[in-house]
C-alpha cells in the first residue's frame, strides 16, 4: 500500500512539474508576442513620425531651390516620404492602429498625388497657388509629426501600456482637425485635369459648367446645407464634409457631402454638388434598414407628398417647375417636374423626386437630366395649332380634353415639339402625342 502511495506522489509531482514548465513556457511565449507587438507599434509610429519630418524638410527644400534640378530632387524625396508613410501596408498592426484615422490616410494620399503631379509636370518655378499648396502640405505634415511625437513618447517608455485600439481611438480624435480642411490641390485646375487624365477621362473641354467658377470645399458645403434645409438638422449641419465624388463627361466633377461625426456619417442623405458653379445635381440615400431612416414624417397622402416635393423644388430654385407626372405605387411615389419653355412643358429637362409615402421620407432627388437637357435642341418647329393636330389622331381614339404643347423625345430623331392629346376609345391608353410640325404619331401615354 505504501509502495502505491509513493508512486502516486511521484506521479502528482511530475504532473505539477510539467504544468509549471508548460505554464512558464506559455507565459514566456506570451511575453515575447507582447514584446514583438510593442516593438512593431513603436516602429510604425516612429516611421510615420520620421516620414512627416522628412516630408516637411523636403518640401521646404523644393520651395527654396534655385534650379530645376534641385527642385525636382527635393520633390522626389518628398514624394517618396508620402509613399513610405502612406497606410497601404498589409500589416494587421498597422491596420489596427490607423483604422480610425481616415484624415491622416487621406492626407498622405492627396499629398502623394499632388507631389507626383509636380514631379511629372512642373518645368519651372512654382506658381503662387502651387506655393500655397506646398506650404499647406508642410503645415499638415507638422501637425501629424507632433501627434506622432507624443505617441512615440507614450509607447516607447511605457512598456505594454497602449493597445492598438487605444492608439487608433487616440489618432482618430487627434486627427479630426484635418477632416474639415480642403483637399490638397482641389482648386488647382491643372492638377485636376492631370487627375482626370490618369483615370482615363478626357480633359474637360465641353463641360456644362466649365465657364463658371471653380468652388472650394467650404463653398460647396454651404450650398449643400442651404439646399437640404431641415432635412439635415442644425446639429448635423454643424459638420458637413466631403465624402467622395464622381465625374461625368458632360457635368464634370461633382463632390458628395454628408454630415459627419468622428469620421462617420450621421445622416443617410448625401448631396452631390458640381465643382464648377456649385449646382445641386442629386441627393441619394444610403441603404439603411427602415427603422434607422432619419427625418421620416409619417405616412403621407398624395397632397402631402406633392407639398414635400414642391418644397424641395423651391429650395433647389434654379427655375420654376411644374408637376408633369406622378406615379404612386404601394410604397414609393415618383414625381417628375419640368420647366415651361415658351408655351411648352419640356420633358427633356426633368427633375425626378422619389418619396417613400409609407414612412414619409425622401428617397432620392435627381436633377442631372435637367442639366443634361440643356445640351438638347428641339429638332422641329410648331406649325400646327391644337385643333389641326387633333385631326391626326388614329381613328380608334377620340379627343377627350384640350391638347398640351410639350417637348419630349418622340419617335423622330432628337427632341420634338409635340401635342399631348388626352383620348378615349382604347383601353389603358390615356393620351396620344402628335408631332407639332407635321402631325406624325410620336408617342402613346398609357395609364
């Protein structure tokens, strides 16, 4: 019995020893992983700290250079600094640290693009506007450098104290002053043309608004705020920032604006504004679930929908528009507004509004076709009066009300003056469109 007790004691001691050794090994491994992570964090922060200082100094050298050779050499060094610091690495630690600091990421990207443009296109002394942009790059780089210096002190001398998520939140908060600043090179027309060419777009030559002034971020933001009115509350309007943009061959570049807080949108509405002239092109909504829709006014009647839409038309305020069509479905109402030009309602220049009448909320506002309609010329003349036009109706239908003169895209080529004549006699056909010049059938309007 004593023999078995001895074996049991020995076995237990071996188990305890094994667990102790294993536990110590695991703790050593954990300590090593933590140490490696700390080293990686320290390195990444030091890298960005140094790159911002290097960028600041290189841009200063470029500004002070007296020869084109020295100027280009300094620009190349500055360009390399932005590429080395730009957060495009696949490092998971890097992503964890910089995931909430979008303004910093955007600064590196925009600065890199502008410096690349100067390296490739600049052949002499900098213009006053280029000097202004390069000086702005230095100021922002200095702000980031100071932020990284503070972080470097915190991480280098306080072992294991700061986790990546803590650093990320800190950077997100501290980099907020960068989020409201205008993009580097945004008002440099040569730079914008360079960007368009890089993306495969032609340089703008026949844009709708090319003769109108190029507006900055603050001016465009103000136009978006004025148009949205109470669709954006006062709190939301306090920080409306650019959130992307697009380019079309006729309208040119547009910027998208939406209220933000801590780099996140606080509204599901985004307004697209043309950079030239600051024209409101459209309002879109993000695909949020219905219970998160903001600014819903409750179920709307047809009259309430029309009043809501008319208010938006008034705030848009380009020209007076008349309601040309209204299509009310189970959930959405689609309203089409068009201008009266001469005596004709011009369907080739529509403004389209979609409203969810079940919850009482804007779904979209689209004025792009209105502006594109300016490019269209009417291909025919008005040679028929309404009674004569009615004589061209097909035999199966009879006129039921007075004809309306309109501009639309009929079967004939291009925009056409047509008479839209209400009719009866054929199920589900409510009107016939007759060419106002020669009486040819141009279209059929169904229920």
